[in-house]
C-alpha cells in the first residue's frame, strides 16, 4: 500500500531542504521518505510560492490550498 502524507508533513520536509539547507539524502533518512517524493514536494512548493499548483496535484501550501477550495466552491455554484 502506498503511503499518504499530509500537506503539513510535505511542507515541513520541503522546508528542511529549501530553508534549512539540509541535503535531500539527510531529510529522506530522518523522515523515512524516498528522494523522488521529496524532490517532487520541493519542486511543487517552489511553484506554489510563485502562484501555481501543478495540474491534478493537491496543494501543499496554505495559500494554494485555500485557492483550490475557493475554486471548488465556484464550480459548485455553476
């Protein structure tokens, strides 16, 4: 079964690389996650901070999660 991680966990892991400067390999070892997933999360967080979430992806950052929630509400109203 594939593991599922919360947005908060993904953001924490990505922040360890982006803000704390920890190597991907160290973060992966300390959090017991794979490097491919972590690199994907880091890339997604960087994109979200520039204002876009990859198509089909569940947002990681709070701002993009709120945008996705509001867009869903608008779709319901149509």
